[in-house]
C-alpha cells in the first residue's frame, strides 16, 4: 500500500498534467503531444488512488476497470466522425450517472458511520471514505450533505439531459423542440420541489429524499433538453460538458478530494466558455437558447424579391474552372449527406489546378463546437486551409466562387440587413459578397429555424439542388 | 409574325439588329426571321450563319421592308426608309423622338407603329432591353481603349530593369453606365482612376469599381432618383465649384474621359480650353458626349484633334459601332427581350399591351397617334436615395476621452464584481468550516486557470477539446474507488457500476481524441 504522501503527490502531478493537456489544444501539432499528458495524468491519478491507504474491494475494482476499458476502446475505434456529437453526449451522461451514484453512496456511508458511532460509541475501523467521514465534525457533515445534494442534482440533470441530447443527435428522438403542456412552469415546479426536498434532507429526513431529488432532477434534465431544437445542440452539448465538470467538482467537495475539484473546475469552465462562444456566434444569450425558441422580432420580416435560380453540375463546373479563388462553406447538411470526402476530392482537384481553395467555418456550423473541422480533417483536408469566420469574412469580396454545402442560417444576409429578422445581429459569413455563390441544398424550403434566406434570391446566387454527396460526385468529373 | 432586319444604311454604321443567336431565340417565340443579304457582314455575321440559324435571307432592302411585319433596326430610319413603312407595320429601333419631330410625324402619316429603343423606361424589369445602357457600356470600354491607343505610356505602373514606370492617372467625368464601364476597364488595366459625378449617391458605385470619388463639398447636391437616374442641369454656383475641382486635377491626370450628358439638352461644357492647356503634353481627352456637342471645348465630332500643347482630344461618336460584333450581340439581345415582352403567349402573335409600363414607354406612335412623350411610369426608377450620413472623424481629444471613459467603465465593473465576490466569500467563510474553505480556494483557482487555458484553445480543436474534457471528467472514478471498499454491499455495488462507466468514459474519451488529432494534417 502506498502512503498518503504518494497519493497527494500524484494528485498534484495529475492536476498539472491535465492543465497542460488542455493548454496544448491551442495548436494542432502541440495537441498530439498534449493528449498524452492527459492520459498519463489520468493513469497516475487512478493508480495512486487505487493503491492508496484504506482502499479495498479490488475484486470488484479490477474487473470493472478491465471491462470498462475494453468497452471504451471498442467505442472509440468504432465511432464514425459524423457520430462524434452523439458520442460526446453519451459520455457526458456517464459522468452524470456516476456522480449521482457516488453522491448516493456518500450519503449511505455517512448514515452507516453515524449509526455505527451511535451504536457502540467507539471508533471502529472504516475503509477509505467512511474513515474520513468518521473524523468529520458536525458542521462539516452539514456541508457534506449540501455537497451531496448539489452532486446529485447536477449529476442527474446532466444524465437525462445528455441521454436526450444523444437521442436527438443520433436521430432516435425527434429533433424538434417538444415540451409537455405547462412548459417551463413544470421545470420551475420541479426545481422548487427539489429545493423543498433538499431542506427536508438537511433536517434529517431519510434517504428517500435523495432518491426523489434525483428523480425530479432526471425529469428537469429530460424536459429541458426536449424543449431545445437540433440546431441549438452545440450550446446544449457544451452546457452539459460544463455540468459534468461541476458535478465532478461537487463530488470532489463531498469526498474532500482536491484532484476531483481541480479537474471538475477545469472541465466546468471549459464547457462554460464553449457555451459562451456558441451563444455569441448566434447573437443570443444563454438563457434564451436554453429556454428554447427564438427571441421576439419587432415586426414583419422584410419581403424578399427575386427568384431562386437553379443550376446544373455543368454550370457549376464551368464557373469553378474559370475561378481563381474558391471558398467552401460547409454546414450540418454536409455531415448528414456524408459528403466530406467528396468535398475533399473536389478540393484536391481544384488545388491541383492551381486554384486557391479555402474553407470558411462558422462557430455554430454542425452539431458540436468544431464539428466541421473534425469532419474535414477526417476527409484529409489540410487544416491550414480551414479558416474561422473572422479570418475569412473580409476575403469574400475578392473571392470568385463560394460553394455553400448544407448550411443555411449561418450565411443568411437577413441577419445583417433586416433588423426584424429573428436572427438579426447574428454574425454570419458574408458569402454574398463573392462574385458567384452556389448553394448545394436538398430542395427549396427553409432551414431548421424556418427563416427565409434572402441569399438564395440574390442575383449572384444559384441553387445546386440535390443530395450534397451525389451532386458533388456528378460535379467532380466535369471539373478539370 | 415575320420579323425582318434590313442592312443599316447610315454612314459608318456597322451594327445589325439581328444576330444568328437572337434569331434562334426569336423563332422560339413563334416568329419567322428575315434578314437583308449582307446586313451582318460588317458585324462579322455572314449570310451562311443566318441561314444556319433558320433565317430567310432576302435579296434587297425593298423586299425586306415589304415582307416583314415587324422591322428591327439600329439607327432611326432615314426619310427613304420611313417612306417604306406601311399601315400595320411595326418598327423597333433607336428613334430619338424628342430630336426628330419631323420624322415622327412622317412615320405617323405612314400609319406604322414605332417603338423607340431609347425610350425604354429605366426600371429594373426593363433592364434586359435597355439598349442605351448596353451601348453606353461598350462606349465606356472603347473610350479607354481609344485613349490607350492615343496615349504613349502604360496604364499600369511597373518597376522594370529599364526603370520605373508610373501608373497612368485617369479622370472619368460622369458615372453613368458608360462612365462606370470606363472606370472598370481603366482600373483593370492598372490605371489610377478618379471619378466625378454630380449625383453624390453614385459614389458607392464608383468606389465599388475601384476608383476614387472626387467629393465636392456643396450643400445643395441633386438627387438623381427624382429624374429617373439621369443627371439634370446644375446651378451656376455648383458649376463653378465643379470647374475649380477639375482645374486642380488637370495638371495631374494623363487621361480624361468625359461622359456627362443631360437628357434632351446639349452636353454641358466641363473640360474647358484652359484645362486642356494645363494638361501635360501627350495626355488624352476622350469625349463620349461629342455627338451632343461635347463636354470638352476642343471636341470636334468624329475627329481626333491635337491641341497646341500636344493634348489629343478624341471626339468619335461611333464607339459602339467600332465594336460592331459585341454591340450587335448585345443590341440584338435587347431587341429579342423586347419581342419576348411583346409576345407573352409565345405563339408568334404580337400583343401590343399599352397598359404595360415598358411597352407604353417605348411606343412613340401607335394606331395612327403620336404617343410621345409617355406618362411617367407607375414604378419609380430608383428608390429615393437615403441622405448619406456624414461620419465625422473623431478628433484625437474625443478619441482619448472615449478611451478613458471605456477604461473607467471597465475598471468600475471589475472592481464592483471583485467587491461583490469578496463579500460573498466573506459570508461563506463565516458559516463554512475551515476544511471546506481550503477546498474552495483550490476550486476557485482551478476555475481561473481553466478560463485562462481554454480561451487559448483553437476553434478548430473544439471537438477534440470536448472529447478530452470528457475523458478527464471521468476523474469521478476516484470517488468510486474511494467507496468501493466499503463495508456496505449497496455502496460497493453503486461504486462498482460507477467505476465501470467512468472507465468507459476515460478510455473512450482519450482514444477518440487521439484518433481525431491524428487526422489533422497540414498541407
């Protein structure tokens, strides 16, 4: 058995390694090294804690770790890159559930220790956590109870929320916002009830309060995420990411474990920043996204003049052959149509012909922050031609051809031109400034948000209807 | 209907109103097309090309005027041609009804319907048949080419082994269609282009073509929207100001292209003799308004004159005709669009709808009556220009003050947030046990580090970031490990399940991150 000194040293080492691991993500090359810092940090933390003082139950621990590792490996190797959002959501749900279980266990241990102390009044030998509880003063125990409540509540919301997010992203649950009658009043009611239960629990009520509390939080997580539409998923997933961190931090307080607190705080703030970036990119505030629905518009949207003009593959090809600079703006539609490798082939061909080809990525394109980047990387598009919105927005005016593949709201000029538009003020990619814009789209009709897109009616826009992958594959042989 | 295009008989006119391409489109409307033999030769279309397009080639002008029910032309008819018109026949051509009253009366007497291509109203729907614009576009282009032909230097600046070449400086006066085309052509040749127009609202268009707008600081500038997008005469004070501005430009510019026209009036004199005298020898003035008397004092229509100080003044009036192929293609397309509007059913029957703004505007004689001038169109040409807001440059003092104010506001916000946070901590410290506060310090510091570190993460790596934070949030496994050795069976069970799912999280999260990061390749 390793002494407490070893465990503390390991916790410090692991904290530093985790920080380095996150910091390394500032650049693609450093990131490849940084992920190893994370792996080593985790290995150190688990090993030294598992073989620290007072730990037992190896008969359970080791098989569980082996099974879990096998399952994790299988999952990581099998997942398609288009399924990343689902995977991330699913993994969040695990953290949430584990937090609920650990918090429940903590309370059970507390009750067991108190019962034992009341029974014989002498200190008896307890294992790791129970031993710690036994040494706590009454006011510390009260705080422990508060932390347990927080851990359960956040963990449970994270769990059901992530399960629903997973379902929506995987297409197993309808992507449209759905709520039970009563809407957010139900959520508010459940929250008030939870608070009541928490007060009861703190005043000595039985374990049933914690089970009921978890059930209510499960409901809130479920109902909250059901009410949010598919395109807002980037915010939801980052928010759940944040919650899973805070849940871990709350558990860390319960168990008086600094490593858990540090890691939980890192993850929590990471998710919070991601949510903030996503909300900013949609010019909406966090509450507005989470409570669902678009903000109130001040008047009727401006009428759109003109017509959508369709074009066939040969027309697009001849424009591409004449162009010197091309920008491709992908969106969730590209992921749905699995068109990323067709896009990559097109890019390779155009670049081989000496044309400048770049990608413009809006922060909320796709269903996960950075989703498009990963898809393009998978299709072997070099990352240095994949640019962020702010990097490329001023270049559209000097671009010959823009191809919009499966994105809609993020290229909607109404966001800047029509103050009555529901998305007014949202920063968008100004593709319409280019000489020609081709929009690869399944058919007429509005996108997720149901907002008309004046871009499609502009004089320099042409609609390239059809499934994105098939359209690009018919386009490919025509480009020289 | 039989649509026929005779050979243009005006001297030097090389354009033709029907091309093989437009004929194919007109035939799709159900019409038949005729052309006089040799009519397209000067524009580069021989009779064989017309025959291939299904056009009947007619031997003489007389036969053509006889057979055709609709005659399409470029120039207004000569007296001889007007006499050939007959009742029920329609003539579509440039006509200039305001200047050709006698001709108008003559055609009316013949009983024909006449549509003037120069009277097509300037509304968006009619742009496709706006022959004035398509011809002006060609004139603007050609003006730059003619200027280059007469100019002894490069347009573009170059640094060569044999020395440095400064770019040519071009001044374009009047930013109508011709002016804008000239600006576009000159900038794409590499010249430094400035442009002037009396309508301040066109400054945006000028700048979008890559030229600098010479801004005249004058109160009462006119609004082009009122006059259908055309310029109108300006006040004497304004004119003085304007000439002053040009006089200042004269010694500096190498090429001047003037395109200033006021509908129904002689061209305003804008480039005076003394300005020509100020110009450098070898400079070129191209006057696109020569036909209407010219903007330049020295202009002689259809001639190239050289001033005493060696400035070339080009006064050609046939710029579109000098590019006959291009001009014919565009003009024939304009005519074709007009015929499309006249044949709404595409059944070869012309329905002359006098309720239609465009057709009404273009028609100058109909059913034996002179219908010129037309009533104003129901749709206004251009939306009234919004008054341009003058953005005042903030003075350095104002800038400083603004910066100071934002700095103060920021400080105020930060300090008040720190104060609130501090007070909350103090309250918490009053009730919480010491051991909790120790952990809380760790928590707050970790949050700060998290915020600092995460802001630096590249946007393109946000998905790997989520996956890796996912993996490390599996640290919750520590909690389960601490509990798994408990004496209570239920706690052991809960902890075991937690260990299982947290391990999936850790291993799955790290491996998938590694997989993703490996995919990011530099080109």
